[in-house]
C-alpha cells in the first residue's frame, strides 16, 4: 500500500532553520572555523621568547604548546572601559566563531591579552563557563556564553612595582641591561599601543557583529515561533497520518483478505486453465489429426482430380474419335459379327459325308477296272510318262505306280482305291483352303496375308476378313478337269481307257461324281469361312511319310486282309480321308499324352468327367484358352494308398456337348532346365470364345501313406492356370519343397500350407489363408486384398559333437534369413506373423550304425568317429527373419504373435496413399524408423502390459534418437542400450498416409 507525504507546503523544519542561520552568518562575514590560530602581533619576532614583568624583573616566559597570545600594553594615562562595557563586549563575543579578548592588568601598565572562545559550548541553559578571574557565569539556552577577565587593583600596584624594579636594576649595576630593557619597554609600549588600536578596531567589529546578532536573534525568535507552529502542524499531521495509517491498515487487512480470495480464485482459475489447456491440447491434437486427414484427403483429391482431368481429356479425345468413327463402325458391324450359322458338328458331318463320297467313288472306279476285259495294253511311253509325272506330284513313287496293274490283275484294289481317294483328298483340300485356283502365286500371297492377319489380329476380325475375302473370290471357278485329269492318269497307269461306249458312260458317271464332290467341297469351304465365325475350323490331311499317330489317325487298310496292326510312329503311305481341325494351340514346351476319355454323365448330371493318375514328385497343371476356366482343389486322400500317384478327377459342366469340341484335356509333360520334369494335366481351348460355355472342376487327391507321422514330400508343385480358383484343404501334413501358383481373376485360399519356397500370384482376387515356410514366401496381388497368417520358421544347421569327441566343437552352417514378400496394389494388406527357430544338429556317436556317411578321412578332419546322427530340436532363441510389405492405395497392418528370444528381424512396410501400422513383438530389440509427415506419425506405447521375456526384470526402453519433419528414428531395447549390438530394424513408410508404430 503506498503512503503519500502529508507535510503541508511552506512548513519549516529544524534543518531548514539551520540553513537560514548559516546563510545569515555568511552575509555578515562570520567565520565558523574553530581551529584557526591567532597570528602574532605585528613587530614581534616569531622566535623571540615572550617575557613577563614581575616586580620590576624580566623573566623569560615558559614555552607552551598553546599558541601565544599577544600582550597588550596600557599606559598609565589610559583609562580602561567600564566593566559593563567589557561585559557587553564579552557577551557580544560569546557566539560561535567570534573571538573574545580579556585584558590583563599588570604592574607596568595595562596589558591585555585577547582570549578566544570558539564554538558554541553547549545548548543547555544551565551550563557554566569559567573566566580567568574565577567567576562563574551561566550560559543561556541558546548556547551563548561569555568569559570575563577583570583587572583588579591595576592602578594600585603599578607604581610600586616600577620602583621595586628600578631598585633591582640599579642594584644590579647592569646599565646596559637596563638600557636594553628600556628599549624593549619602549617597543612593548609601541606594541601595546598598536594592540590597543587593534582592540578598538575589533571592538567596533564586535559591536557591528552584536547588532547583526541581535537582528539574527530576532529572526531566530521568529524562526522559533515558526518552528513551534510547524511542530504543532507536524503533530497534527502526525496524528492525521497515524489515523490515515490506521485506516490504511484496515484497508490493507481488507485488501489482504481480498488478495487471499483473489489467490484462491487465481488458483481455481489456474486449475480450470490447466483443464482447459488439456482439453485444448486434445482438441488441437484432434484438429491436427483432422487437418492431417483433410490434408491427406486433399492430396488424394488433387491426385484424383489430376487423374480425372487426364481421364477427361482422354475421354474427350476418345469421344471425338468415336464420333468420327461411328459411321465406320456402323458399316463394319456386319464385318465384326461372330454369329455362327452352322456349328462345328455340322462341319464335321459335312466332312464325313465328303469322305464317304470319296470312298464311294474310289470303290466305283475299282469295280470298273477289275471287270473282265477292262484293261488294255499300255499306251506309248510319252503318255505313260505324262501319267507317271501327274501321279508323282501327289507323292507317289514310280514303284508304287508300277505296282498298280499287277495288283489289279490279281484283283487287289487296295492300292488303287487308296490312290484314287488320295487324289480326291488332295484336290478337295486344295479346293477348300485355296483363295485363287488359277494362279498358285496369287494364292500363296493370299495365304501369307491370312497367316499374318490370323496371328496379329483378333480372331473375330480375322475370321470376318477371311469370310469377306472368300465372298469376293467366289467368281473364280474351280476347274474340275484337273481332278478328272489326275483320275485319268491313274486309269491309264492300270491300262484302262474309255474305248467303248460303256466305258464312256462310266467316264460321264465319274465326272458327275467329281462334280458332286467338288460341290460339297465348296459348301464345306463356305461353311468354314463364312458360316462359322467363332472358331477357326479347317480341313487337314497328312502327307506321305508322316508318322502314324493312333490318337489322331485311323488305319484304313482293308480289314479283310490279314496284316499286322500299324504301330505308332510308322510312316503312312497316304491320306484317304479329310479331317476337320479346330485350332487349339498347345504351348511349344509342353508334350501331350493321353487325352480325356469323357464318360457319359450320370442321371441328373449336366456334365462329363474324366480321371487321370499322375506322379506326385513334381505335379504340373497348365491351362490355356478362353474356355479354360473353373476351380482346382488340392486335398489329401481319405484312403491309405501304397502308390506314389495322385488321383486327378476333372468334371466339366456345360450347356452344349459341342463345348468339348473346342477344348482338349490331356496328360502333359514338361522338361525343366532346373528341377525334375513335370508331369500333370493340361486344359487347353481355342483362344476365342464361341457360343458354348463350360466350367471345369479339378480335384487333386494326394496319396496318404500308411505311416501318418511321415509327411508327404513334394519336390515341386506348379500350377499355371489362369481363371482357376485354387483351394488347398487338409494338406497340413504335406511338405512342399517348392510351390508355385499363378492365376488371375480368381482367389487363392489355403487352410494350412507348409513348404520351403512358396510363390503365389493372382490379380483382381484376394489371397487368404495360413502359410508356413522355412525359407521364403512371396504373395503378389493387384487390386485386391491379402489377409494371411504367416509362420516363418528358421531352420539352422550346425555340426555338434558329444562329450567323448571334442564337445566344444560346433561348425555352424550359415544361411540367409527366412524371407516374406507381400505385395499388392489397391487393397488391404494384413498379416499376423509367428516366428520360430528350429535348430537342426548333426551329432556324431560311437557305434551308431543308423547312418554311415562320409569317409574316414572326412571324419578324421572333424576328430570323430564316422557314424553320425541327425537330430531336430526346437529352440526359443535366435533366428533371422526378413519381411517386406508393399502397397500403393491400400493400408498395411502387420502384427506378431509368438516370437523367439534374441531374434533378428528386418521389416520394411511401405505404402503411398494410405496408412501403415506395425506392432513390433515384445522380444524385438533393434532400430525403428518412420518416414512420414510429422502430423501423421504416431507411437503407441503398450510396454506396461508385458514383462521382460527373459525373466531378468529388465525395463522396456524406447529411444527417440532423431525427429524431423519427414522422418523419425529411434530404438527399442530391454535394459541398457549401450550394452546392445542392434542388428534388427523396422522401417515404416507412407508418403501421404499415417504411420503408426505399436511398441510392446
């Protein structure tokens, strides 16, 4: 509380009074110095000793430490001033700083000495002051005092002393001394006179000072009165001030109470402010999260806008192009149609009828040449040479042609019929497959154009091009005379000529038959090129010398003759029938085996089925073509089998039995540069999609051995079946050394799968299930999710020895970490991972004969016997693991279950436009790093829910070594970090999403 000054303006204090007195003394020239020494009188030597006259004798004056007083000589005729006058002078000279002189009466005359009293002795009224004569005088209350020196009996003793002194001088007889004394006396008299004048001058000064003092005394009285008034004023002001102080104290108490209340309110306000700050921080965090989410959404929106703009521009360009092409597309609609006017069965039926007509014509001509007297002599060499050359163009040899007549003479028409049928087959094949009949060069050019279009263009467009081309080339007629000319060459070769009317009639009948065959051939051509547009159907025939294939060919040798059955691979003589071929492409590195023998469906069934048995060392499944779609189940047989064969059942559901005409299901084999050759099943179909649809269900039953403890080992399981869903059920006791599955648009699901190397690839469909591997696993997907349970098992091998054979010797076998690669593009990626360590030790034992591997020299290097034992043990420490998870527009969520102690984990999880979250296991010790924007990084602490897995009572410590705008780095350990050599690391990356690290 501030107290202001209450002294009224214009009031005086004792200090101000003293200042006024000092100013007045300075005006009158009053000296306030008390220590000023009196100067010796003029004419007196400074070093001459003062002498006193005592009874007419002169004695030297004793030296004194005090300053000498000048002597005053008074003549006999000089009258001293009255006592009252001296009293007044003394009284007037009693002020501080005023020198007072007291005359002293001597016998030789009046000598006076001034005595100075400096300073105010005291301010007390009762203080006494002693003069030189012994009188006492009191000093007044204002400090004034006077000292008087009275000269008594001055005149009385002056003459007597002079006479006595004269006598003494005369008695001494020292005239010179007397003379000197008289001189001194004269000097003293002059000095006394001078001192008298000085005294008078000083007296005047004293009088003027007295007047000044009286004036000052009056002023002092006024000042005292004023001071009394001031004291009264001060007392009143003091009382007022005390009252004000009391009132102020009351106010201060009231203010103190108010301050206490304010402090209490302030404390409450601080508490409320802290709570408000906590809420504010929470709201700010929520705001930052919302802003981060908004920023991420904004970035995604900008990206989508950019993509939308690009797509909009592309759509605009496409729309513009579509608008310009509308008329062309409308005009080409008929050209692009795939509607079939005939089916494949109609085509096969037409080909079969053509083969029957050709066969009938061959029999008809054979009957004509074996009639009696039908043969005549051979024509000239020129005609026969022309006939032989004509037949040689079909691949017949001269020996075969020369054999025709002897066989006819023996009534053997097999060779003749085969030759006639082969001529028809060749010409019909040329009739159906040719573009231009008049010029083979032009036809070759059209064939090259067609092959190029068929291989480089869509099948539908290619077929429409073929249809339009053949329609335009119908004007070119086929010359039947070419076929008749070839047939005449055969007839001439056996010695038959149309020399009689009956033979001429027969010739006309053959010409008519040739015309019918050519007409059917043209209809077949029209059907293959114009009426069947969904499939590439063609006629084919085999040339002479082609290897015989029972699966594709039938032996046309006369069944009535006794002959050996044709073996596969033998060269054929010729083709006697046309075959219809639907182009089902087969991969060039795949060899076909037995094809499906479709069984008639059972009652209330809508499909067919086929059954195969394949080897389980390296099963192989391949599909190709637009109709090859369905599902494949891999399971374990419920029955115990002794063979190492897997049963494969293939069931197909279809709407039209003609669907089977466009597919081929066969056993296949494939040679591999690495690994064992694969044996399995192939499902192939035409590359285009006809009107028929079907669905394949493939069930693979792996054998179950008698000893259930031994797992079934499969060296390599390969499935390259696009558009097939894959399901693995009840195969937990099957160990796949290498498993590769490649599909598209279909999911892959595994209940429990165990292998060394697992590679699964799909698209547009999820991958789910439980996968356990000992070396590596790769799961790749696009535009769909991956939700799996992973088990990574580290098998480490080491050579160990018992106590009898160098127990400290351990030779570790280094191996790479167990790797897991998870990759998708636009879907959730979630994995729950379990880690384990399986230690495989190879120990040596004496006398153990179960395994005898290695030479004595090899064992000698190890210093042990030559028998060994392989032991597998499960440990809870160690292990080296590597996990990589990559995504683009989907989130990543990885957590861990059981993990071994002291394991080394390398984990890299990265996405672009979504969140990534990793929960590291409690046993993990290593470095962690998050690369994401600062508002999108988060660390979740769950360390208190787990104790030290080793049982040593260590604390879980999380370090943050570096933190920036785009990344944050630290470490997670148990106990002290400086004692650790950190080999593991965890990396989280997200460009525009949130990165969350959960620490247990």
